[in-house]
C-alpha cells in the first residue's frame, strides 16, 4: 500500500517502497540513461533545484527525495507547484532506483517550458549590448565538465548569455547540470550555427569577439576599456578554427614560462573576471 501525505502549501509526498515502481521510472538507472533526447532531464541536489525553481525556461516535473533529507528541504519543497509529486524513499530503495549511491539525496525530473530559449537570448543580447557587458560562445566543446563549469563562470561574472555552436555538447546532460550547480537553468543559452557564422552575427550586432591564443599581440591585462564583448571558447586540443580566429580579436593570458595554455573553463573564468572588473585587475 502506498502512503501519501500532504505537504503544507503544495505537493503531496508519496512513499516509494519498490524500486520497480513505474511512477519513478524516469529516475531509474540515470547514470546509464540520457533523458535529454526525450526533452526531459534529471538534475541532482538542493542548490540545482533552487535554480530550476528560479528559471523561466524550465520547470520541475517530479522529485525523488531521500527520507532523511526531507525535513531540511521543507522550505524548498513548499515552493513547488501543487502538480509536482514528491516521491520519498529510504536509502536502500533510493540507491537501487538511481543505480548508484546518491549523496545529495534529491533528484528532480525537469523539462523545458520554452522550446528553444531564442526569445530569452535575443532579449539578453540586447540588454548586454546596452549595458556594455559580456557573453560567452562555446564552440565544439565536447567535455560536459567544462561545459558545466563555463556556465557557472558565466553566472558568477555576470555574462548575459551563452551561445553554443552546432558542435557543442548538450548543457542539459546530467553531468553538465551538476557541475554548473544548476546555472544552465538561469543563464540564457541557445544553439546557433557554425562558430564562424556566430562570430559574423555577433560582430554585426556590435559585439567585439575575443579569442584566446598564446601568440596574440594583445595581453588580457591590457584590455581596460568597457564595451560589449563575446568570448569565444574552443575545445581543448583543437581550439578554434582559423575561420573563427580571423573574425576575432586575439588575446593572450600571460603566464609563467614553460606552459602556454590552461583548462578552457579556467581560462574563461580569468577572462570573464577581468572583463567584468577591469579596474581591479
């Protein structure tokens, strides 16, 4: 028999006793499954849940919560719409559902409200132009850790949007969501065409396109003026194609002899911090 009890202000809490229960099928063996192909995805952790609840573009569908975490999450759960079921499970059942030990004790099934986010991004690009802010362009990135970290950096340093080229990996993949601490839900993003086409489009809008290369004449620390800028980031190893570099202003990050490159997410953090706070750098 399933136990259902009301949660003050919103959803009901439903006890799950059997890992094979069809109601939690979306949470089953999530490490081996990629739900993004169906339009839904799994997000882990209370902080990530906060980002979903703050998002205009995404909404929660259901939650799976470890029984021992429920009291600490009560304020967050009370903010859920009434139509979102909260499934509660003991540790053994929870881990058997997920297929591995889930230390955060909360997983959310979520889905987009807006199909592409194009309208949100267009508005963000216009607002960023007006404020002479910065955006990020991810080109050919295939590593989900780097993708998630770039979104987190974009949020931390006030970048207005993230543009993905046609080859970049999906920021809604479970690992990218986790590394981003959920900022993929609140930083506007959209996928456009090739990196070269994106550079042309942003330049025509009034953005100065920057690309990192160790051979650049301009050092990052010498950029002191404030203007709308788009930071182009390529995959580690391959970097940006010549057709993209030719449309961008090359910039280098100065570093000690013996090494001329950094992890792409680390590089993004350094550049975005400098562009956001040039007087302090």
